[in-house]
């Protein structure tokens, strides 16, 4: 559920049972989302999952087939885009090429018939805000891609919209600039306090920028929550796989009669018998066991409840992190990642025998019956 962000001055956005059909193809299917005033929400999903269509319906650029949209308590479902008072940064909403940066930014204020003095003051303010005070008189063609995206952002912010819509606003930037802009937009949001709805297929961007992430697949919302909730408690193997790196061991849940207490395990095709945590006990059938690679320890038997022997099949050095692929038998391979800290990285080579271990509380189980429901 949406939680109001303290001191927020943004608008509340409510999507209820929103659906969009294109010639019999359902691009958005019964989407209900409640976004609190001042919340920064990112809609994340693979290509074609319906993210942009949701945003276009909020913007008023695509007519919903069913459902309703309210902004600040007002039903805007059938209102024209210019009457919704939204700031919009879409790739398709490029800067006007024949207007200077300053004139581009001034445009929404001119549409709202503000006087010259106010326009000049506000344009200067937002140019400072996006840290580009010196390019005011340049044409878009004389700006770098990153500068153009900042000017587009300034144009969307200049009239202080209660709701800002962003559609892949950073996709044209190189990695370094994109990472900087993620923090800058977050900082801007903290200072300005409006509601932001962002769309991306970049999971890192979603995790870095958002209060809440909404994951879509095939036109539907499959899970929503804070970045840490989604990462730590994915409800499906789709979400686990989409956010971060996951190890999946596939097999059959089996009950073993032990002395005193019965014990449930997942038995893989490779013959691995892995114990499973309490909540899924009592279920039978095929399941996926998921472990995050950073939760697995290598050659450190002290702290783990579950341990297996394996052989190092690959080692990848990526600077801050070292990734090991460990074959536990001829079918089951898992990845272990270790921080590249002095004294922390074991001396192992490809082919070394190692022990991998984990705690039961880090084991996630997804039943295949529920996996099919999520497809
Ligand atoms: P991407 O990350 O690639 O932009 P997306 O999640 O934003 O993807 P949408 O652009 O919302 O996805 O598209 C959702 C589905 O609707 C896709 O299968 C797309 O082909 C289809 N679609 C989008 N616009 C139209 C249209 N005007 N006519 C027909 N089908 C459309």
C-alpha cells in the first residue's frame, strides 16, 4: 500500500483496474496501483511488459480500454494531456531544436501565460537546479546528450508539477553519466518533494532511485515493494531472476522420515539433497530452490547449516567482486560471489576442490505450481 512521504507536496496517483487492448492484444491487464503523494515509484519490467503503456495512459497520450486514473483525487481518465498538469520527460518528447535551452525551459511557463520577469527567474532557478547555468543560450544541437536530458528534465520541473512522469530518461547516456544522474534525480526529488513515476527496464536504476518498485510482466503487476523487500523477499522466481543474480537449483520436494522430526528436502536431478526452510514444508512436487550468490560461503565451514563439496569450474575477476562458478555434480552448478577484500578471498584455482555452504534462512523455495500461475 502507498505510504505518504513526510513533507510531501506531490499528488496522489491512483490507477484502478487499468486495461489497454490493441486489436485484441492485451498490453496492460487490470493494473491497480496507489501512489502516495511525494513517493518515487519505478515501474520495472522486461521489454513489452506494458510499462510505457501504463505511463502513456497516466499522461493522457493513450486512451485506456477500461479502468480509471485519478490524480490528486480528481478523475482524469478522459482529460486531455495538457489539462493533467504533469511534468513529462519522454524520449518522444524531445527538445524543440530551433529554441535555445532557456526558451525550451520557458515553454511550459509561456503556455501558462506567466509574466516575463517570473519566467526569467524560474528558468534561471531550474538551470541551477540541473547544474547547467552556462548553456542557457545554446540550441539543443550544441549540447551533449546528457545536457539535453537535463534540459528536458528542467523543462518538466519548471512549473513545479505535483506529478512528474519519466520514461527511460537516462537511456541515452553512457554508464558513468547515467549513474551520476540517478543520484542527481533522487536528490532533486528529495529537495522538491513531488510525486515521481519512472519507467525503466534497468534494474539497478530502479533500485538506486526508488522508494518503491513495481514489477510488471505481460501487462500485469507481479510484485511491488521497496528495493530491499523485493530483493530479499521475491515472491516468484521471475522476480528473483529479474532483480539481481540468482542461483536456481531445480528439483522435487521430498519428505524424509528422520528420527523424531520429519525433514523436507529438495532433491535435484544431479542427486543433491538440500534442506528447505520451515514455511514450505508440507508441500510436494517440483520446485526451484533459490540462493543469492553473495549469501553462499566458500571454504568456511564455521557458520553454515548446509554444506556441499564442489569443484571450481570458472573464476571471473570483476574488480570489487570475484565470481566463482562451482560444480556440485555434473548437473548442478552454483555461483558464489565474494567481496575482493584483503584476506577474504581464498586461494583457489579452476579445478580446486572447495566447500560451499549456506544458512537455511537464505534459502528461497518457489513451487512450480505457483511459478506456472505467474507466467
Ligand atoms: P519497452 O521496455 O520495450 O519499452 P514496455 O514494457 O514499455 O516495453 P509497452 O511499450 O508498454 O512495453 O508495450 C506493451 C505491449 O503492447 C508490447 O507487446 C507492444 O508491442 C504492444 N503495443 C504497444 N503499443 C502498441 C500499439 N500502438 N499498437 C499495438 N500494440 C502496441
